[in-house]
């Protein structure tokens, strides 16, 4: 809980910086991230669960016919998310621990996580919960930060992981392709690495 509340203050500051940069035609990094969010969420359908919804940065990119429930264990995150315009989307929010999702098995057609798995000490636990609540034949959509495609940069990132974890709340050196490929119950339909391989975009059937 304390970790998510700490990350909330970072999100609030970053939201302000992001809005300032985009309003002045700056912030190429944010523009690229928004484009990746838009592409990924175009695949969402039916009843959707978004884990680690944070301040609801994805809200504008969902197809309008989706029914979305966003969960986060930080009350401050949810309070901020509730201030975002819904753009005609059927969306609601609940305070909930993503490592112990309080929904029955096989509940959702789509489960989404963007920049959330990389904040957990044991992301495999979260992935197992995501799989549990996703219907057979459903879709899992992931956009996460991790190890780059360049060895020298990865050495630098490994050195900086404790500082990044303390200041920004995420692990910067994970290999999501390896994590996902180890699970025989997941069928990777689309997998791309963006921004020098640091961003991992995955469309998975279960």
C-alpha cells in the first residue's frame, strides 16, 4: 500500500510534466507511449479488467463498446482516476490488490496491464491472477518496461535498478519475453519491443 501511494505522487508529478510537454508540442517519449497504448487497447473487447489502473491514463483509448473495471490498491490512484472524463466509456473503479483479485475465475473477456507488472516484486503472482480471471479464449494485453536490446545499456540499467526502484517504483531490467514464454498456457499472438527494446508490447490468447 505504501509503495503504491508513493508511486501515486510520482504519477501526479509525471502527469503534470506530460501535459505541459504535450501542450507545447514537446514530449516525444510520451507521444510514443500514447501511441503504443492506443494500438494495444484497440484489441480490447467485451468485459475488461485493467489491473494497476493508476490514474487511468488508458481511458481514452478503449473501444467505446467495452465495459471496463479498473482496479488499484491505492485509494489515491482511484480518486485521481475518477476525475478523468470517461469519453462515453462504461468504466468503473475498485480499490483492490492485484495480487489477490477479488473476482471469480473466467470473469473477463480481456485483461489489460500497462506499466504495472514491472512494479511488483513477483510479477508471476500477478500474471497467475490475470490468467485466473480471464476467460478461456480471452485476451491479455500487456505493455511493460524492461531490459533493452543493447548489452552495454543493460549493464548500466542493472547498476541503476535500486535507484530507479526507489525513485520511480519499477524494475527496469526484466525480460518479459522470457517470463511469458515460460508459461505453456499462454499463446503469444503479437509481441513487439519498442524504444530500443525497453518497452514490451504483448497480445496474448489464453
